[in-house]
């Protein structure tokens, strides 16, 4: 501890001694173009950062492209005090935001005297919208940032545009391409601490209260709000099977007949509950989509190519414009010769890891001198192996998907979902099928199911759970604990019905 304190003291002393001199000497070391005034951060919606190795020519080129192509935005170029990293602080005026909202087709609330509800924004009849008189209240921070990001994403290159070794196609978006090439390090919106403190009080720290979904939507956007709406709806709905399962568990007696009856009743209840849950969520989803103005949002008729898509330049036979082309046979060849063997290799690894854990459990069970709690060690190792493999397979799936080089983002995401579901399904349920249908060991199946269930819902998913309020967390915990016993009984009953 004394060494740490002494080190911190010397660092602070050196900073005081040489800090100002180095700050003054930097004027002579750095060129005049790259010397940027350091001012406090204010009036900023979007922050665009660059790597330390970026040169002045690239900064000035991009700054000119944004100012000429998007005259609505205001840019301040600043430099970090310690890291020397450059950044663009981007914002705009209220009048330009109104024009951007009309270009995006943003929906806003209409005053009650004009019919109420939500309507596509129009500058010609802006007086009909609520809070139009207040520049601070009409647009939320998320809406302002979405408008500016819309402008930046639609900044397109002209014919023959070149930046160093990057040759842009005519009409190609500039910002996504520079992000994919690493010229732009990050582009992200800035938080508002005042609103975050309000959400911390009304959402995270609230006990047994409803989630402030409208506030979440205003700050984080519709997608994030819809996700947490579903998460809260699902958590509250889990209370019903938890209570019914607990009652059936209490009513079940020691004889096999009563346990079988309770399992059948619980299975029938789950079928009805799952159907009602889906129908109720469809209604709730439509209600929230109408409230947030996304119910009748038209789909994009033309999807832009991914910035990471690579290929040879050619003239499009449809539009006649220059575009990148990647032969489909190359993608199919990579799938069959690389993706498929790697997937099979991953399956073999999962199977071998499962066999090792089961063999370890056999060894532990044969040693009588060990305490009884040690029989759970192989199961815990199996759960940890499943979790580690999930993370490794996720990176492998992303790498394979990137190498397959899909042109559209929708095709990229669909194929990524197929790989992820395939990996996670085999990784999570192969051991259960092996124990239940090959070894036919029901006691071991119950123990492994319990360990995997607790792992998947609590231990390794804490970041999602902690964002729920305390009431939802208690409901989820109660549902998991009370349902584990019934899940084990359902597995046992199903296997008995199949003759095991």
C-alpha cells in the first residue's frame, strides 16, 4: 500500500512539474492544423472520435465533406487534453431539426383540438403538434440524435471520390464506410446525466412499481423500450405458473400416481398459459407500437449494402450504376468447405467435453470417502463449460458470417441467427438428451437440469436482470425456484411415458 501511495505521489508531482511545460511545447511540436482548442463539452448530440494515428488531411477532408453535404449541422473540432485524440462534436439548431423530422417521416403527437393521436410531422402545419412552442420539450434527446445520425448516414460520395486508398463508389454512404475501415473510431450519442438520474430513481431503484416505459422510449428509443416491455411482461406472466406449480408441488403426495396427475395438470396449464401469454403480448405490443408511432411504419423498399461488403467493381445490370459484386458460388464454397467442417468440429468438441464431465462424475461417485457435496462439482464444471463454449462459439459464428461476405444487413443477420441458434441449441441441450435418452439416468438428469437452469437464468445473465426493478427481480427469482421442482417432475413423467 505504501508503495502505491508513493507512486501516486510521484506521478502527481511530475504532472505538476512538467504538465504546463509540455502543454506549451505542444504548440511547437504539432502542426498548426492539428492544434485544436480544448473547451468544455456542451451543446453536443453526436460525438465522432478518431484514432490517434489519423492525419490532418483526413480530418479536414471529412470536415469539409460534412459541412458541404450536410449544411444543417454544426461541428466543433476538439482534442482530448491527455490522449490527444481528435473528435467532432456535432449538433444542430431547432429549425434544422424540424426539417430533419419531416425528411425522416418522424411521427409526433397532435394537439387534442386537432384530433389527437400521432401524425407524420410536416413543417407546413407545425402548429398542430404538441409542445411545438418549446424548443427544449418538442424533441427528446433520442429524437435529436436520430435526426443527426440520419443525416450523417445519408452523406454520400460523389463520382471519383477518393481518400488515400479508399475509392468510393458514386452514391456510396461515406460515414459507414469510414467506420468499417477504422478511419472513424466511434460515433455515438452523448448521455444526459439529469435524465439518467431520473431513470435510476424511477426505474432501477424502484420497488414493486411499473417500468416507466414512455420515459425509456423517449431516452433510449423504441427498440430498447420494446425489449424491456417484453422482459417485464414475461417476468410478470411467470408469476402464474410459479404459483400453480408451487400449489401442485404442495398437493403432490409421495406416491407415483398423485405426482403423475399433478404433472399432467401442470402440463395442460402450461399449454393454456403459453397460448394466452402470446395473445396478450400481441395486444400489448400493438398498443405500445401505436402509442410510440411505429405501428404503420413502412418498410424500406431498397436496402443499402453493408459497409463491410467487399467484392469486385462492376456496372449493375439493374440500375446501371457502379457497385461491388461478390459471386454467390464463392460464398457457397466457403459454407461447404469451411463453415460446415468448423461447425462439425465444434459439435465433436462439445460431445467430448460432455463425456469428460460425465466420466469425472463417475469417478467422484465411486470414491466413498469424499463428501456428498463433491458430486455437484462435475455438474458445475459442465455448466461452466457450456457457458465458456457459448462465448467462444459466438465469436466463431461472427467470424464465419463475416467471411461469408453477405451484401445486405438482413441476410447477414438471418444467417448469423441460424449459426447462433444451432451452436447454442447443441451446446445447451446435447448433455440433456444424452443423459435422458442414452444413459436413462433420471436422477442425474434432474441434477443437471437444475444446475443449467440456475446458470442460464441468474449466474451468467446478471447484466440483464439488474436492469429490472426489485419487484420484477423477486418475481423472477420466485418463478425459477418454484418451477425447478416441477420441471424435474415433468422430465421424469415424459420419460416414463416413453418407456424409460
